[in-house]
């Protein structure tokens, strides 16, 4: 089987027919950030606090997917470079953009999909151990360049950027790559200075402007994670019917066209479309508390969110 066929076989739709009521169209949350910024750990903590981590995969309401599963297959020459730390895995060309887009589209349509796991020691996709992603209410998709590709970026209902300083990220990456991925110190440092750092500055860091919420310090920022978890939990508890994303779009959207008496106006965070608040009910109030809490903690000098212009101002 050639590489093209392998890549196409990475996504398999569940052959079982689903009734309309059974289909789940999830709320899709993108989680971006530099290498070793804590993206996967943030997603893991969210899953753990929601009680999803130990749950059977078929029953999970929240699932997490890594962009690493969408690295493209390397040519023999590229594999030799990769073994020497001379291949740029942080460049957009290292990813299979089309497969990533097609997979997320299937997930948004409520299909079960299968994606390959990634073997960091051999720098290759493992098609023998595919990850099965079952329909869920909320999907977290994390990776260094999840906001880089416009048509993929537009699929997200909410976008988070995990912002950790470069020294901390390097300090985490070195032992991780040596202990978990079988690299030697020289190769790790060479790859970081030659590819990782320049690629972060050119491709990853600029995508911060697309984020609805920026989380400084990553997984160490427990206040931010707790707040995000609470909003997801409230949504899961209040989702009106399977397959609905409208409640989530209102519940967690970063801007509202308000009818609350203060003239608050806004645009849909995902697509820039004006939306209306629900006349001051729990949805609007929840987002208002979200914004107010951000401001209060900022004023106290305990900044846990940096927010872009998409957040409502009251």
C-alpha cells in the first residue's frame, strides 16, 4: 500500500447507521501553543476534572485529539534527516492538512473515526494501533499549528492558546525528548535552535491573535483550567438534546449582541456573525460572570487570562 492509500485509510467512518437523534455534532475547541507549552496537559486536566479520563471511550462526552496524528508520512530521505534531528516537524508542510480537515469534518457530522497514533521514536504514523474517536459532545483538538490553516481554524467554535515562556518550554522539551522519545541532547538542542524556535516565531506565535482566550503558564494555571472546566460542565449539564451545538455556541461564545441593558454588542467568535443574547437568561449571565471574573483577577494582579478583543466588555 502506498503512502497516499495509507493516509486515506486513516479515517474510517462507522458503518453502522445512526438515527437522527443519536447523531452528536460536537462543540469543537482548538487548543494551540508552542512545543512543550502544556497543551496536552491542559487537555488532560480538563478531561480528568470532568471525570472523562477513566471513562470507557464509547461513553465519553469529551474527547481529546492530538494534531501529531496528522503528521504526513516521511520519504526515506526525510526519515534519515529526522533521525539526525534535521527535519522540520514544526513547519506547516510537515502536516497532512487535507486529512486533518476531512477528519474534523467527519467528527463534526457525528461520525466515529479512526486515526493513526504517532510513534515519536521512529517519526512515523502507526497504522496498526489506530485511535478510535467516538461521537462526543465536546472535542478538544490540540497542536502547535491548529490555528495556522484557515479552513481548519474556521471549524473551531472556541479557540484557546496556551502561552508559556520559551525558557520553560525548552526546559520541558529537553528531558521529554531524551527520556520519552529516545533522542540525544545534541540532536534535541540542534533541532530546537535550527527548526523549533524559528518555526514557533514564524508560524505558531502569530496564530495567538486568533485565540478567544490566551492561557498564560499552561497547565500550571489552575484557575483558568477550573473556569474552562466549569463552563464545559455547565454546557454538558444543560445541553437540550443530542446533536445540538446552538446552546454551546451561545453559552461559551466570546461575544454577544446583548439585550442586557448596557448595549453590549459583539460577533460570533468562530465566524464573526452577530448573535443575540437570550434576554438575560442563564446563558448570558454565565458569560458575563466569566468576563467579570477575568477582570477582577486581573485587577488583583493575578492575571490568569490574557484576552483578545473578542471577549465582551461590561
